[in-house]
């Protein structure tokens, strides 16, 4: 794939992953596959899963929060924040999930998958790093800049134009906490859905895949832009 093609692909993934889930996550009324019908079964499945996989760190308390009608409406807008209708995290050490109960149950399972991953030592470390990046605007801005600058430097210092893979590797490394967290949430959600009797339909697979790929989109686009600029300097030198 060309550098330009990689950049366009990355941008498309970043945008597509956002929009593929927006309509489902901002539903205003329940449907057959909505989370509200499978909430208790999925929470029970989460409890059983964590006791089995992380017996030394069971879930003793879990906060479930629901968005308001205004938050759902705001998230529906083109630049709306989907974390207002589907997110997970910890508050005062207690894991919690925020979900629109009208959204598809597999998307609720995905958020619970984050919780399951967070109960492991590795998951807790990954999510702590991700949360730090999200809550620290200066650090995040610096890493976004580094995401563009690192491929630029790597490409500028590598003779010729065969340096796209190192550039991609540098950008992916900077985004690794989010990518790992999303991958593990998807993986664990499949187990939760199986235990809770939640079917996985084709549309659900597309939404989960699209959500994960959106996290790959940004580093790919940054790597491509940095690679192009770096190779321009490399050629000048």
C-alpha cells in the first residue's frame, strides 16, 4: 500500500468507526436487541467471568449509569461525544459503565469487557495509562505531536523511501494503551455474550470491528503524514 493510500485508509477508519456506531448508540427507544433486555444477564456473566479469570480480584461493586435524553441528543450530532452514551472507567476505585439502555446489547457487553480486562493486573496498568492520557491534555497534545514527529524523524533519517513500516510502528506504539484496551474489551465481551445468551448478528460484528479499527485509523494517518514529510526532507538532503 502506498503512503498516500495508508493515510487515506487511516482517516477513513477513524471517521468510519465513529459513525458506524453512532446511530445504534443514540437510539431513543428500545428494540429487540437493546441492552435493557439483557442487562441483568450480562452483569451476572461479568461477575462469573471475573471470578473465573481474576479470582484474586472479584468485582464487589459496579456502578451502572445511564445518559439523559439531552446527552443522547448531543451525542447524535456530527461531532457528538459518544462517550456520553457508552463508556467505562473507575471512580473512587469502583468500576462503572455508562450505557444507553436502548443501544444494542453487544455494545453494552463491550463496555463490560473493559471492566473485565481492568480487573486483571495487566488490564489495570493499560487502562491507567490510557486514562492518564485522556485526563492530561498537555501530555495528550505532546503525544499527538510525537505521533506525527516520530514517523517524520524516522523517515528523514532512513535513506530512501522504504521506511513506512517503522513509521507505522512508532505511531501504533504511542496509541498502544487504547488499542490494547479496545482489543481486549472486544475479546472478553464475546465470552460475556455467550454466557448471557446474547446473539452476535452480522451488524453487531461490523459495529464492534468498526469501533476497534477506528483506534487504528489515527496512528496510521499520523504515520503516513509524518512519513511523507520525512521523506521530502530525506530527498532534499
